[in-house]
C-alpha cells in the first residue's frame, strides 16, 4: 500500500485523508502541538508531530515535513492549500527526496508563483493581462513615475504569495507614497520577498476563475467557471459555480483561454486560472493558482467528480480518460465560508473552543470541516471553521437551499459570520449579478451594519 503524507491541517487535511481512504492509500497526518487532538489526526492511519504552534516552526518547516515523510516512508505528499502548497523549493525538495509532490512541477510553480514572471509569460503568449509595470518596482521614485503612465486608480501587488496579502488599491500619488512601503514590508514578512509591481485597477470588475485538470500525458481539461467576486479585503467569502449573469459566449472564451494558458506553461495536476471580468465584457488574466482551491467542492458538485482523488491519480501517472465534450455541467452550487469572527465588530477574530455544533444536512447539502465539538479554533491559524456547500437544479434553488442551511447552522463557543452570509445571499444585487470585488466593502457592509445598529 502506498502512503501519502498530508502536509496541512484543518478541513483540507480531512478532505485529503478521505480521498486516500477512497483510493486505498495509507495517510499520515502531520500536526503541530496545537492540533494534537484535531480531526485529521483522529481520521488518518498514522500521525506525527512536526513542531510547536507557530506555523513557521511546524506547517512551514520544510525540514520537519520531509523528515516525517521519510520516517513514514511516504511515497507521495499532498500540500493542501496555503502554507507550502505553492512553494517551488518545497516541491523540488520532495523530488530530490524521492517523494512525489501532488501538484505541478517545480519549474512551473516558479513561473506561476512569481507574478511578474507569470505576467511576462502571458504577454509573450498573447494572453490578455491587466496593464501594469513591466517588472518589479523597487523604489518609491520608480513607482511614482510608473504610476503616471498607468494612471490611477491602481494596485500595488506583491510578486509572490496570495490569500489577499500584499495587495493595496491606491487612488492617487499621495496614497501611493503612503502605501508603497507598507505593501513591500507586508510582502517581505508574509512571503520572504518584498518585490512588488503596479497594475491598473479595474473598478467594478468581477473575479471569474476556471478549474483546470491536466496530466503528464498532454491531456488538459477545464471544469467550468466559478464566480469568486464576493470578497472582503481580497479574501473570498461566497463562491458559486458556474459563474452566473455572464454571457455564455464570454464564459466559453474564458474557459478556452484557461486551457491554452495551462498548455503554455506545461501545467500538470489540478490548478485554477483566475481572471478579472471588466464592466465592458473584456477579461484579463490575473494569476494561476498551482494547487487545489478552497472552493473546489462547488466544481465537484456540478460535474460529479472528486478533484482531490484526481490530483492523487495524476501524481501517480494515470491518464485523464475523460474527453472534454463528455463533461456535462449539471445544476448550480454555492459555497459559504463560515469563519470564526464577529462582522458587527469590525470582523474581530473569535477564537475559542467549540462547545456545541448543529450542522445542517439533507439532499444537496455538504459540510467540509476540520473541527468537531470540543476542538479549538486557534488564533495561530486561519479562522475558517467550515465550508457549507449547497447544490441544486438551478441558481435560485441553490440560493434558497443555502439560506435554509445557514438558518439551521448553530455553533456555540465562538462567534461566526453565518448571518452575514445569509444577508449577502438575500441581497438583490447578488441575485441580479450587480456585484464586483469591492461590493462587500463599498456597498453591502455599510447597509448591513446600519441595519444592526
């Protein structure tokens, strides 16, 4: 029996362990001292402590992870999401140790992980990109000069990383002067690289992404689109698949472009190509995430596929034997991220121990979580408690099912954002597609908070 080291925590670790069980593979969960009694540890065949609570001493510790993989004779390693999932040096270290990294090749990750290099690659191949600086901008003087040619508003973006960190929108030169050093510092602390570039800001744009699955034999599939426009501080809160209120011709063009991009960078395994859709209907490459996405369950729902299982099979050298034309999208799915936070108090974090939890169920409802009653939501890690996925025959039914499920959800011991999700799903702007990536902060939150005063 082959062994997979699960190099992550929480709900994605649980998701990977369950896929291993489906494939008859042995799973080894890693955990920090904080997560010793966590759900992944209880579900995995084996488990091993890799360090103390801080992530840089545990889940980001490459030496500790490789030592665990060697100790348990792991054949494969799944990095999950976040942490080291898009770290090319980690993927390379796994290859050197004779461990199959479940993801793209290190050289592909290097290109995609460096946003400057990714932009250059897309431009060379003729793919549409948002206008911006030709490379990194290293000084404030250079930033001010470059900004004059791009025009305001614009975005300062870290060349590495993700998760909403290292990104600021600036409206004028004064804001650029104020924010430029802050973004560089944030990028250095978060990603170990303070490099940034400038990019035109597209007001009222939507965030549309395409799920890609590719093997080592030249087969590349797309699994439709996802709408990830509902964000706060560049962090997604609600996603749906397929993208709604977008012309079918535009969606088809986005999907085909995503496949061509994957081929251009010789991509293998599961990945996501992200685009900005402007108000005028034009779309632009934003980035490609070289890993599984948090929101992958909604794509699984509408296509009836297990993407994590497929990831492992591709890493084992299997062929993708599904023709693109045989992939038929059915229904609509919505995912709500339930986080331990208090929206009414400036999204104050709400760590604590889950004393009781009532989860919704029934036909069309799926809950992905790494926690059960008695587990601690720790301030050391991401605040997401669970993902609530609703699948139905069409979008309106999926919205109604989501609202019903959110109403059933009850978690004692922490505060969470389920009421906020219900309010967003009930909003007329959401129903009509009159949303953009800043809609939550600029339009929705002011009226939501007024209603709670």
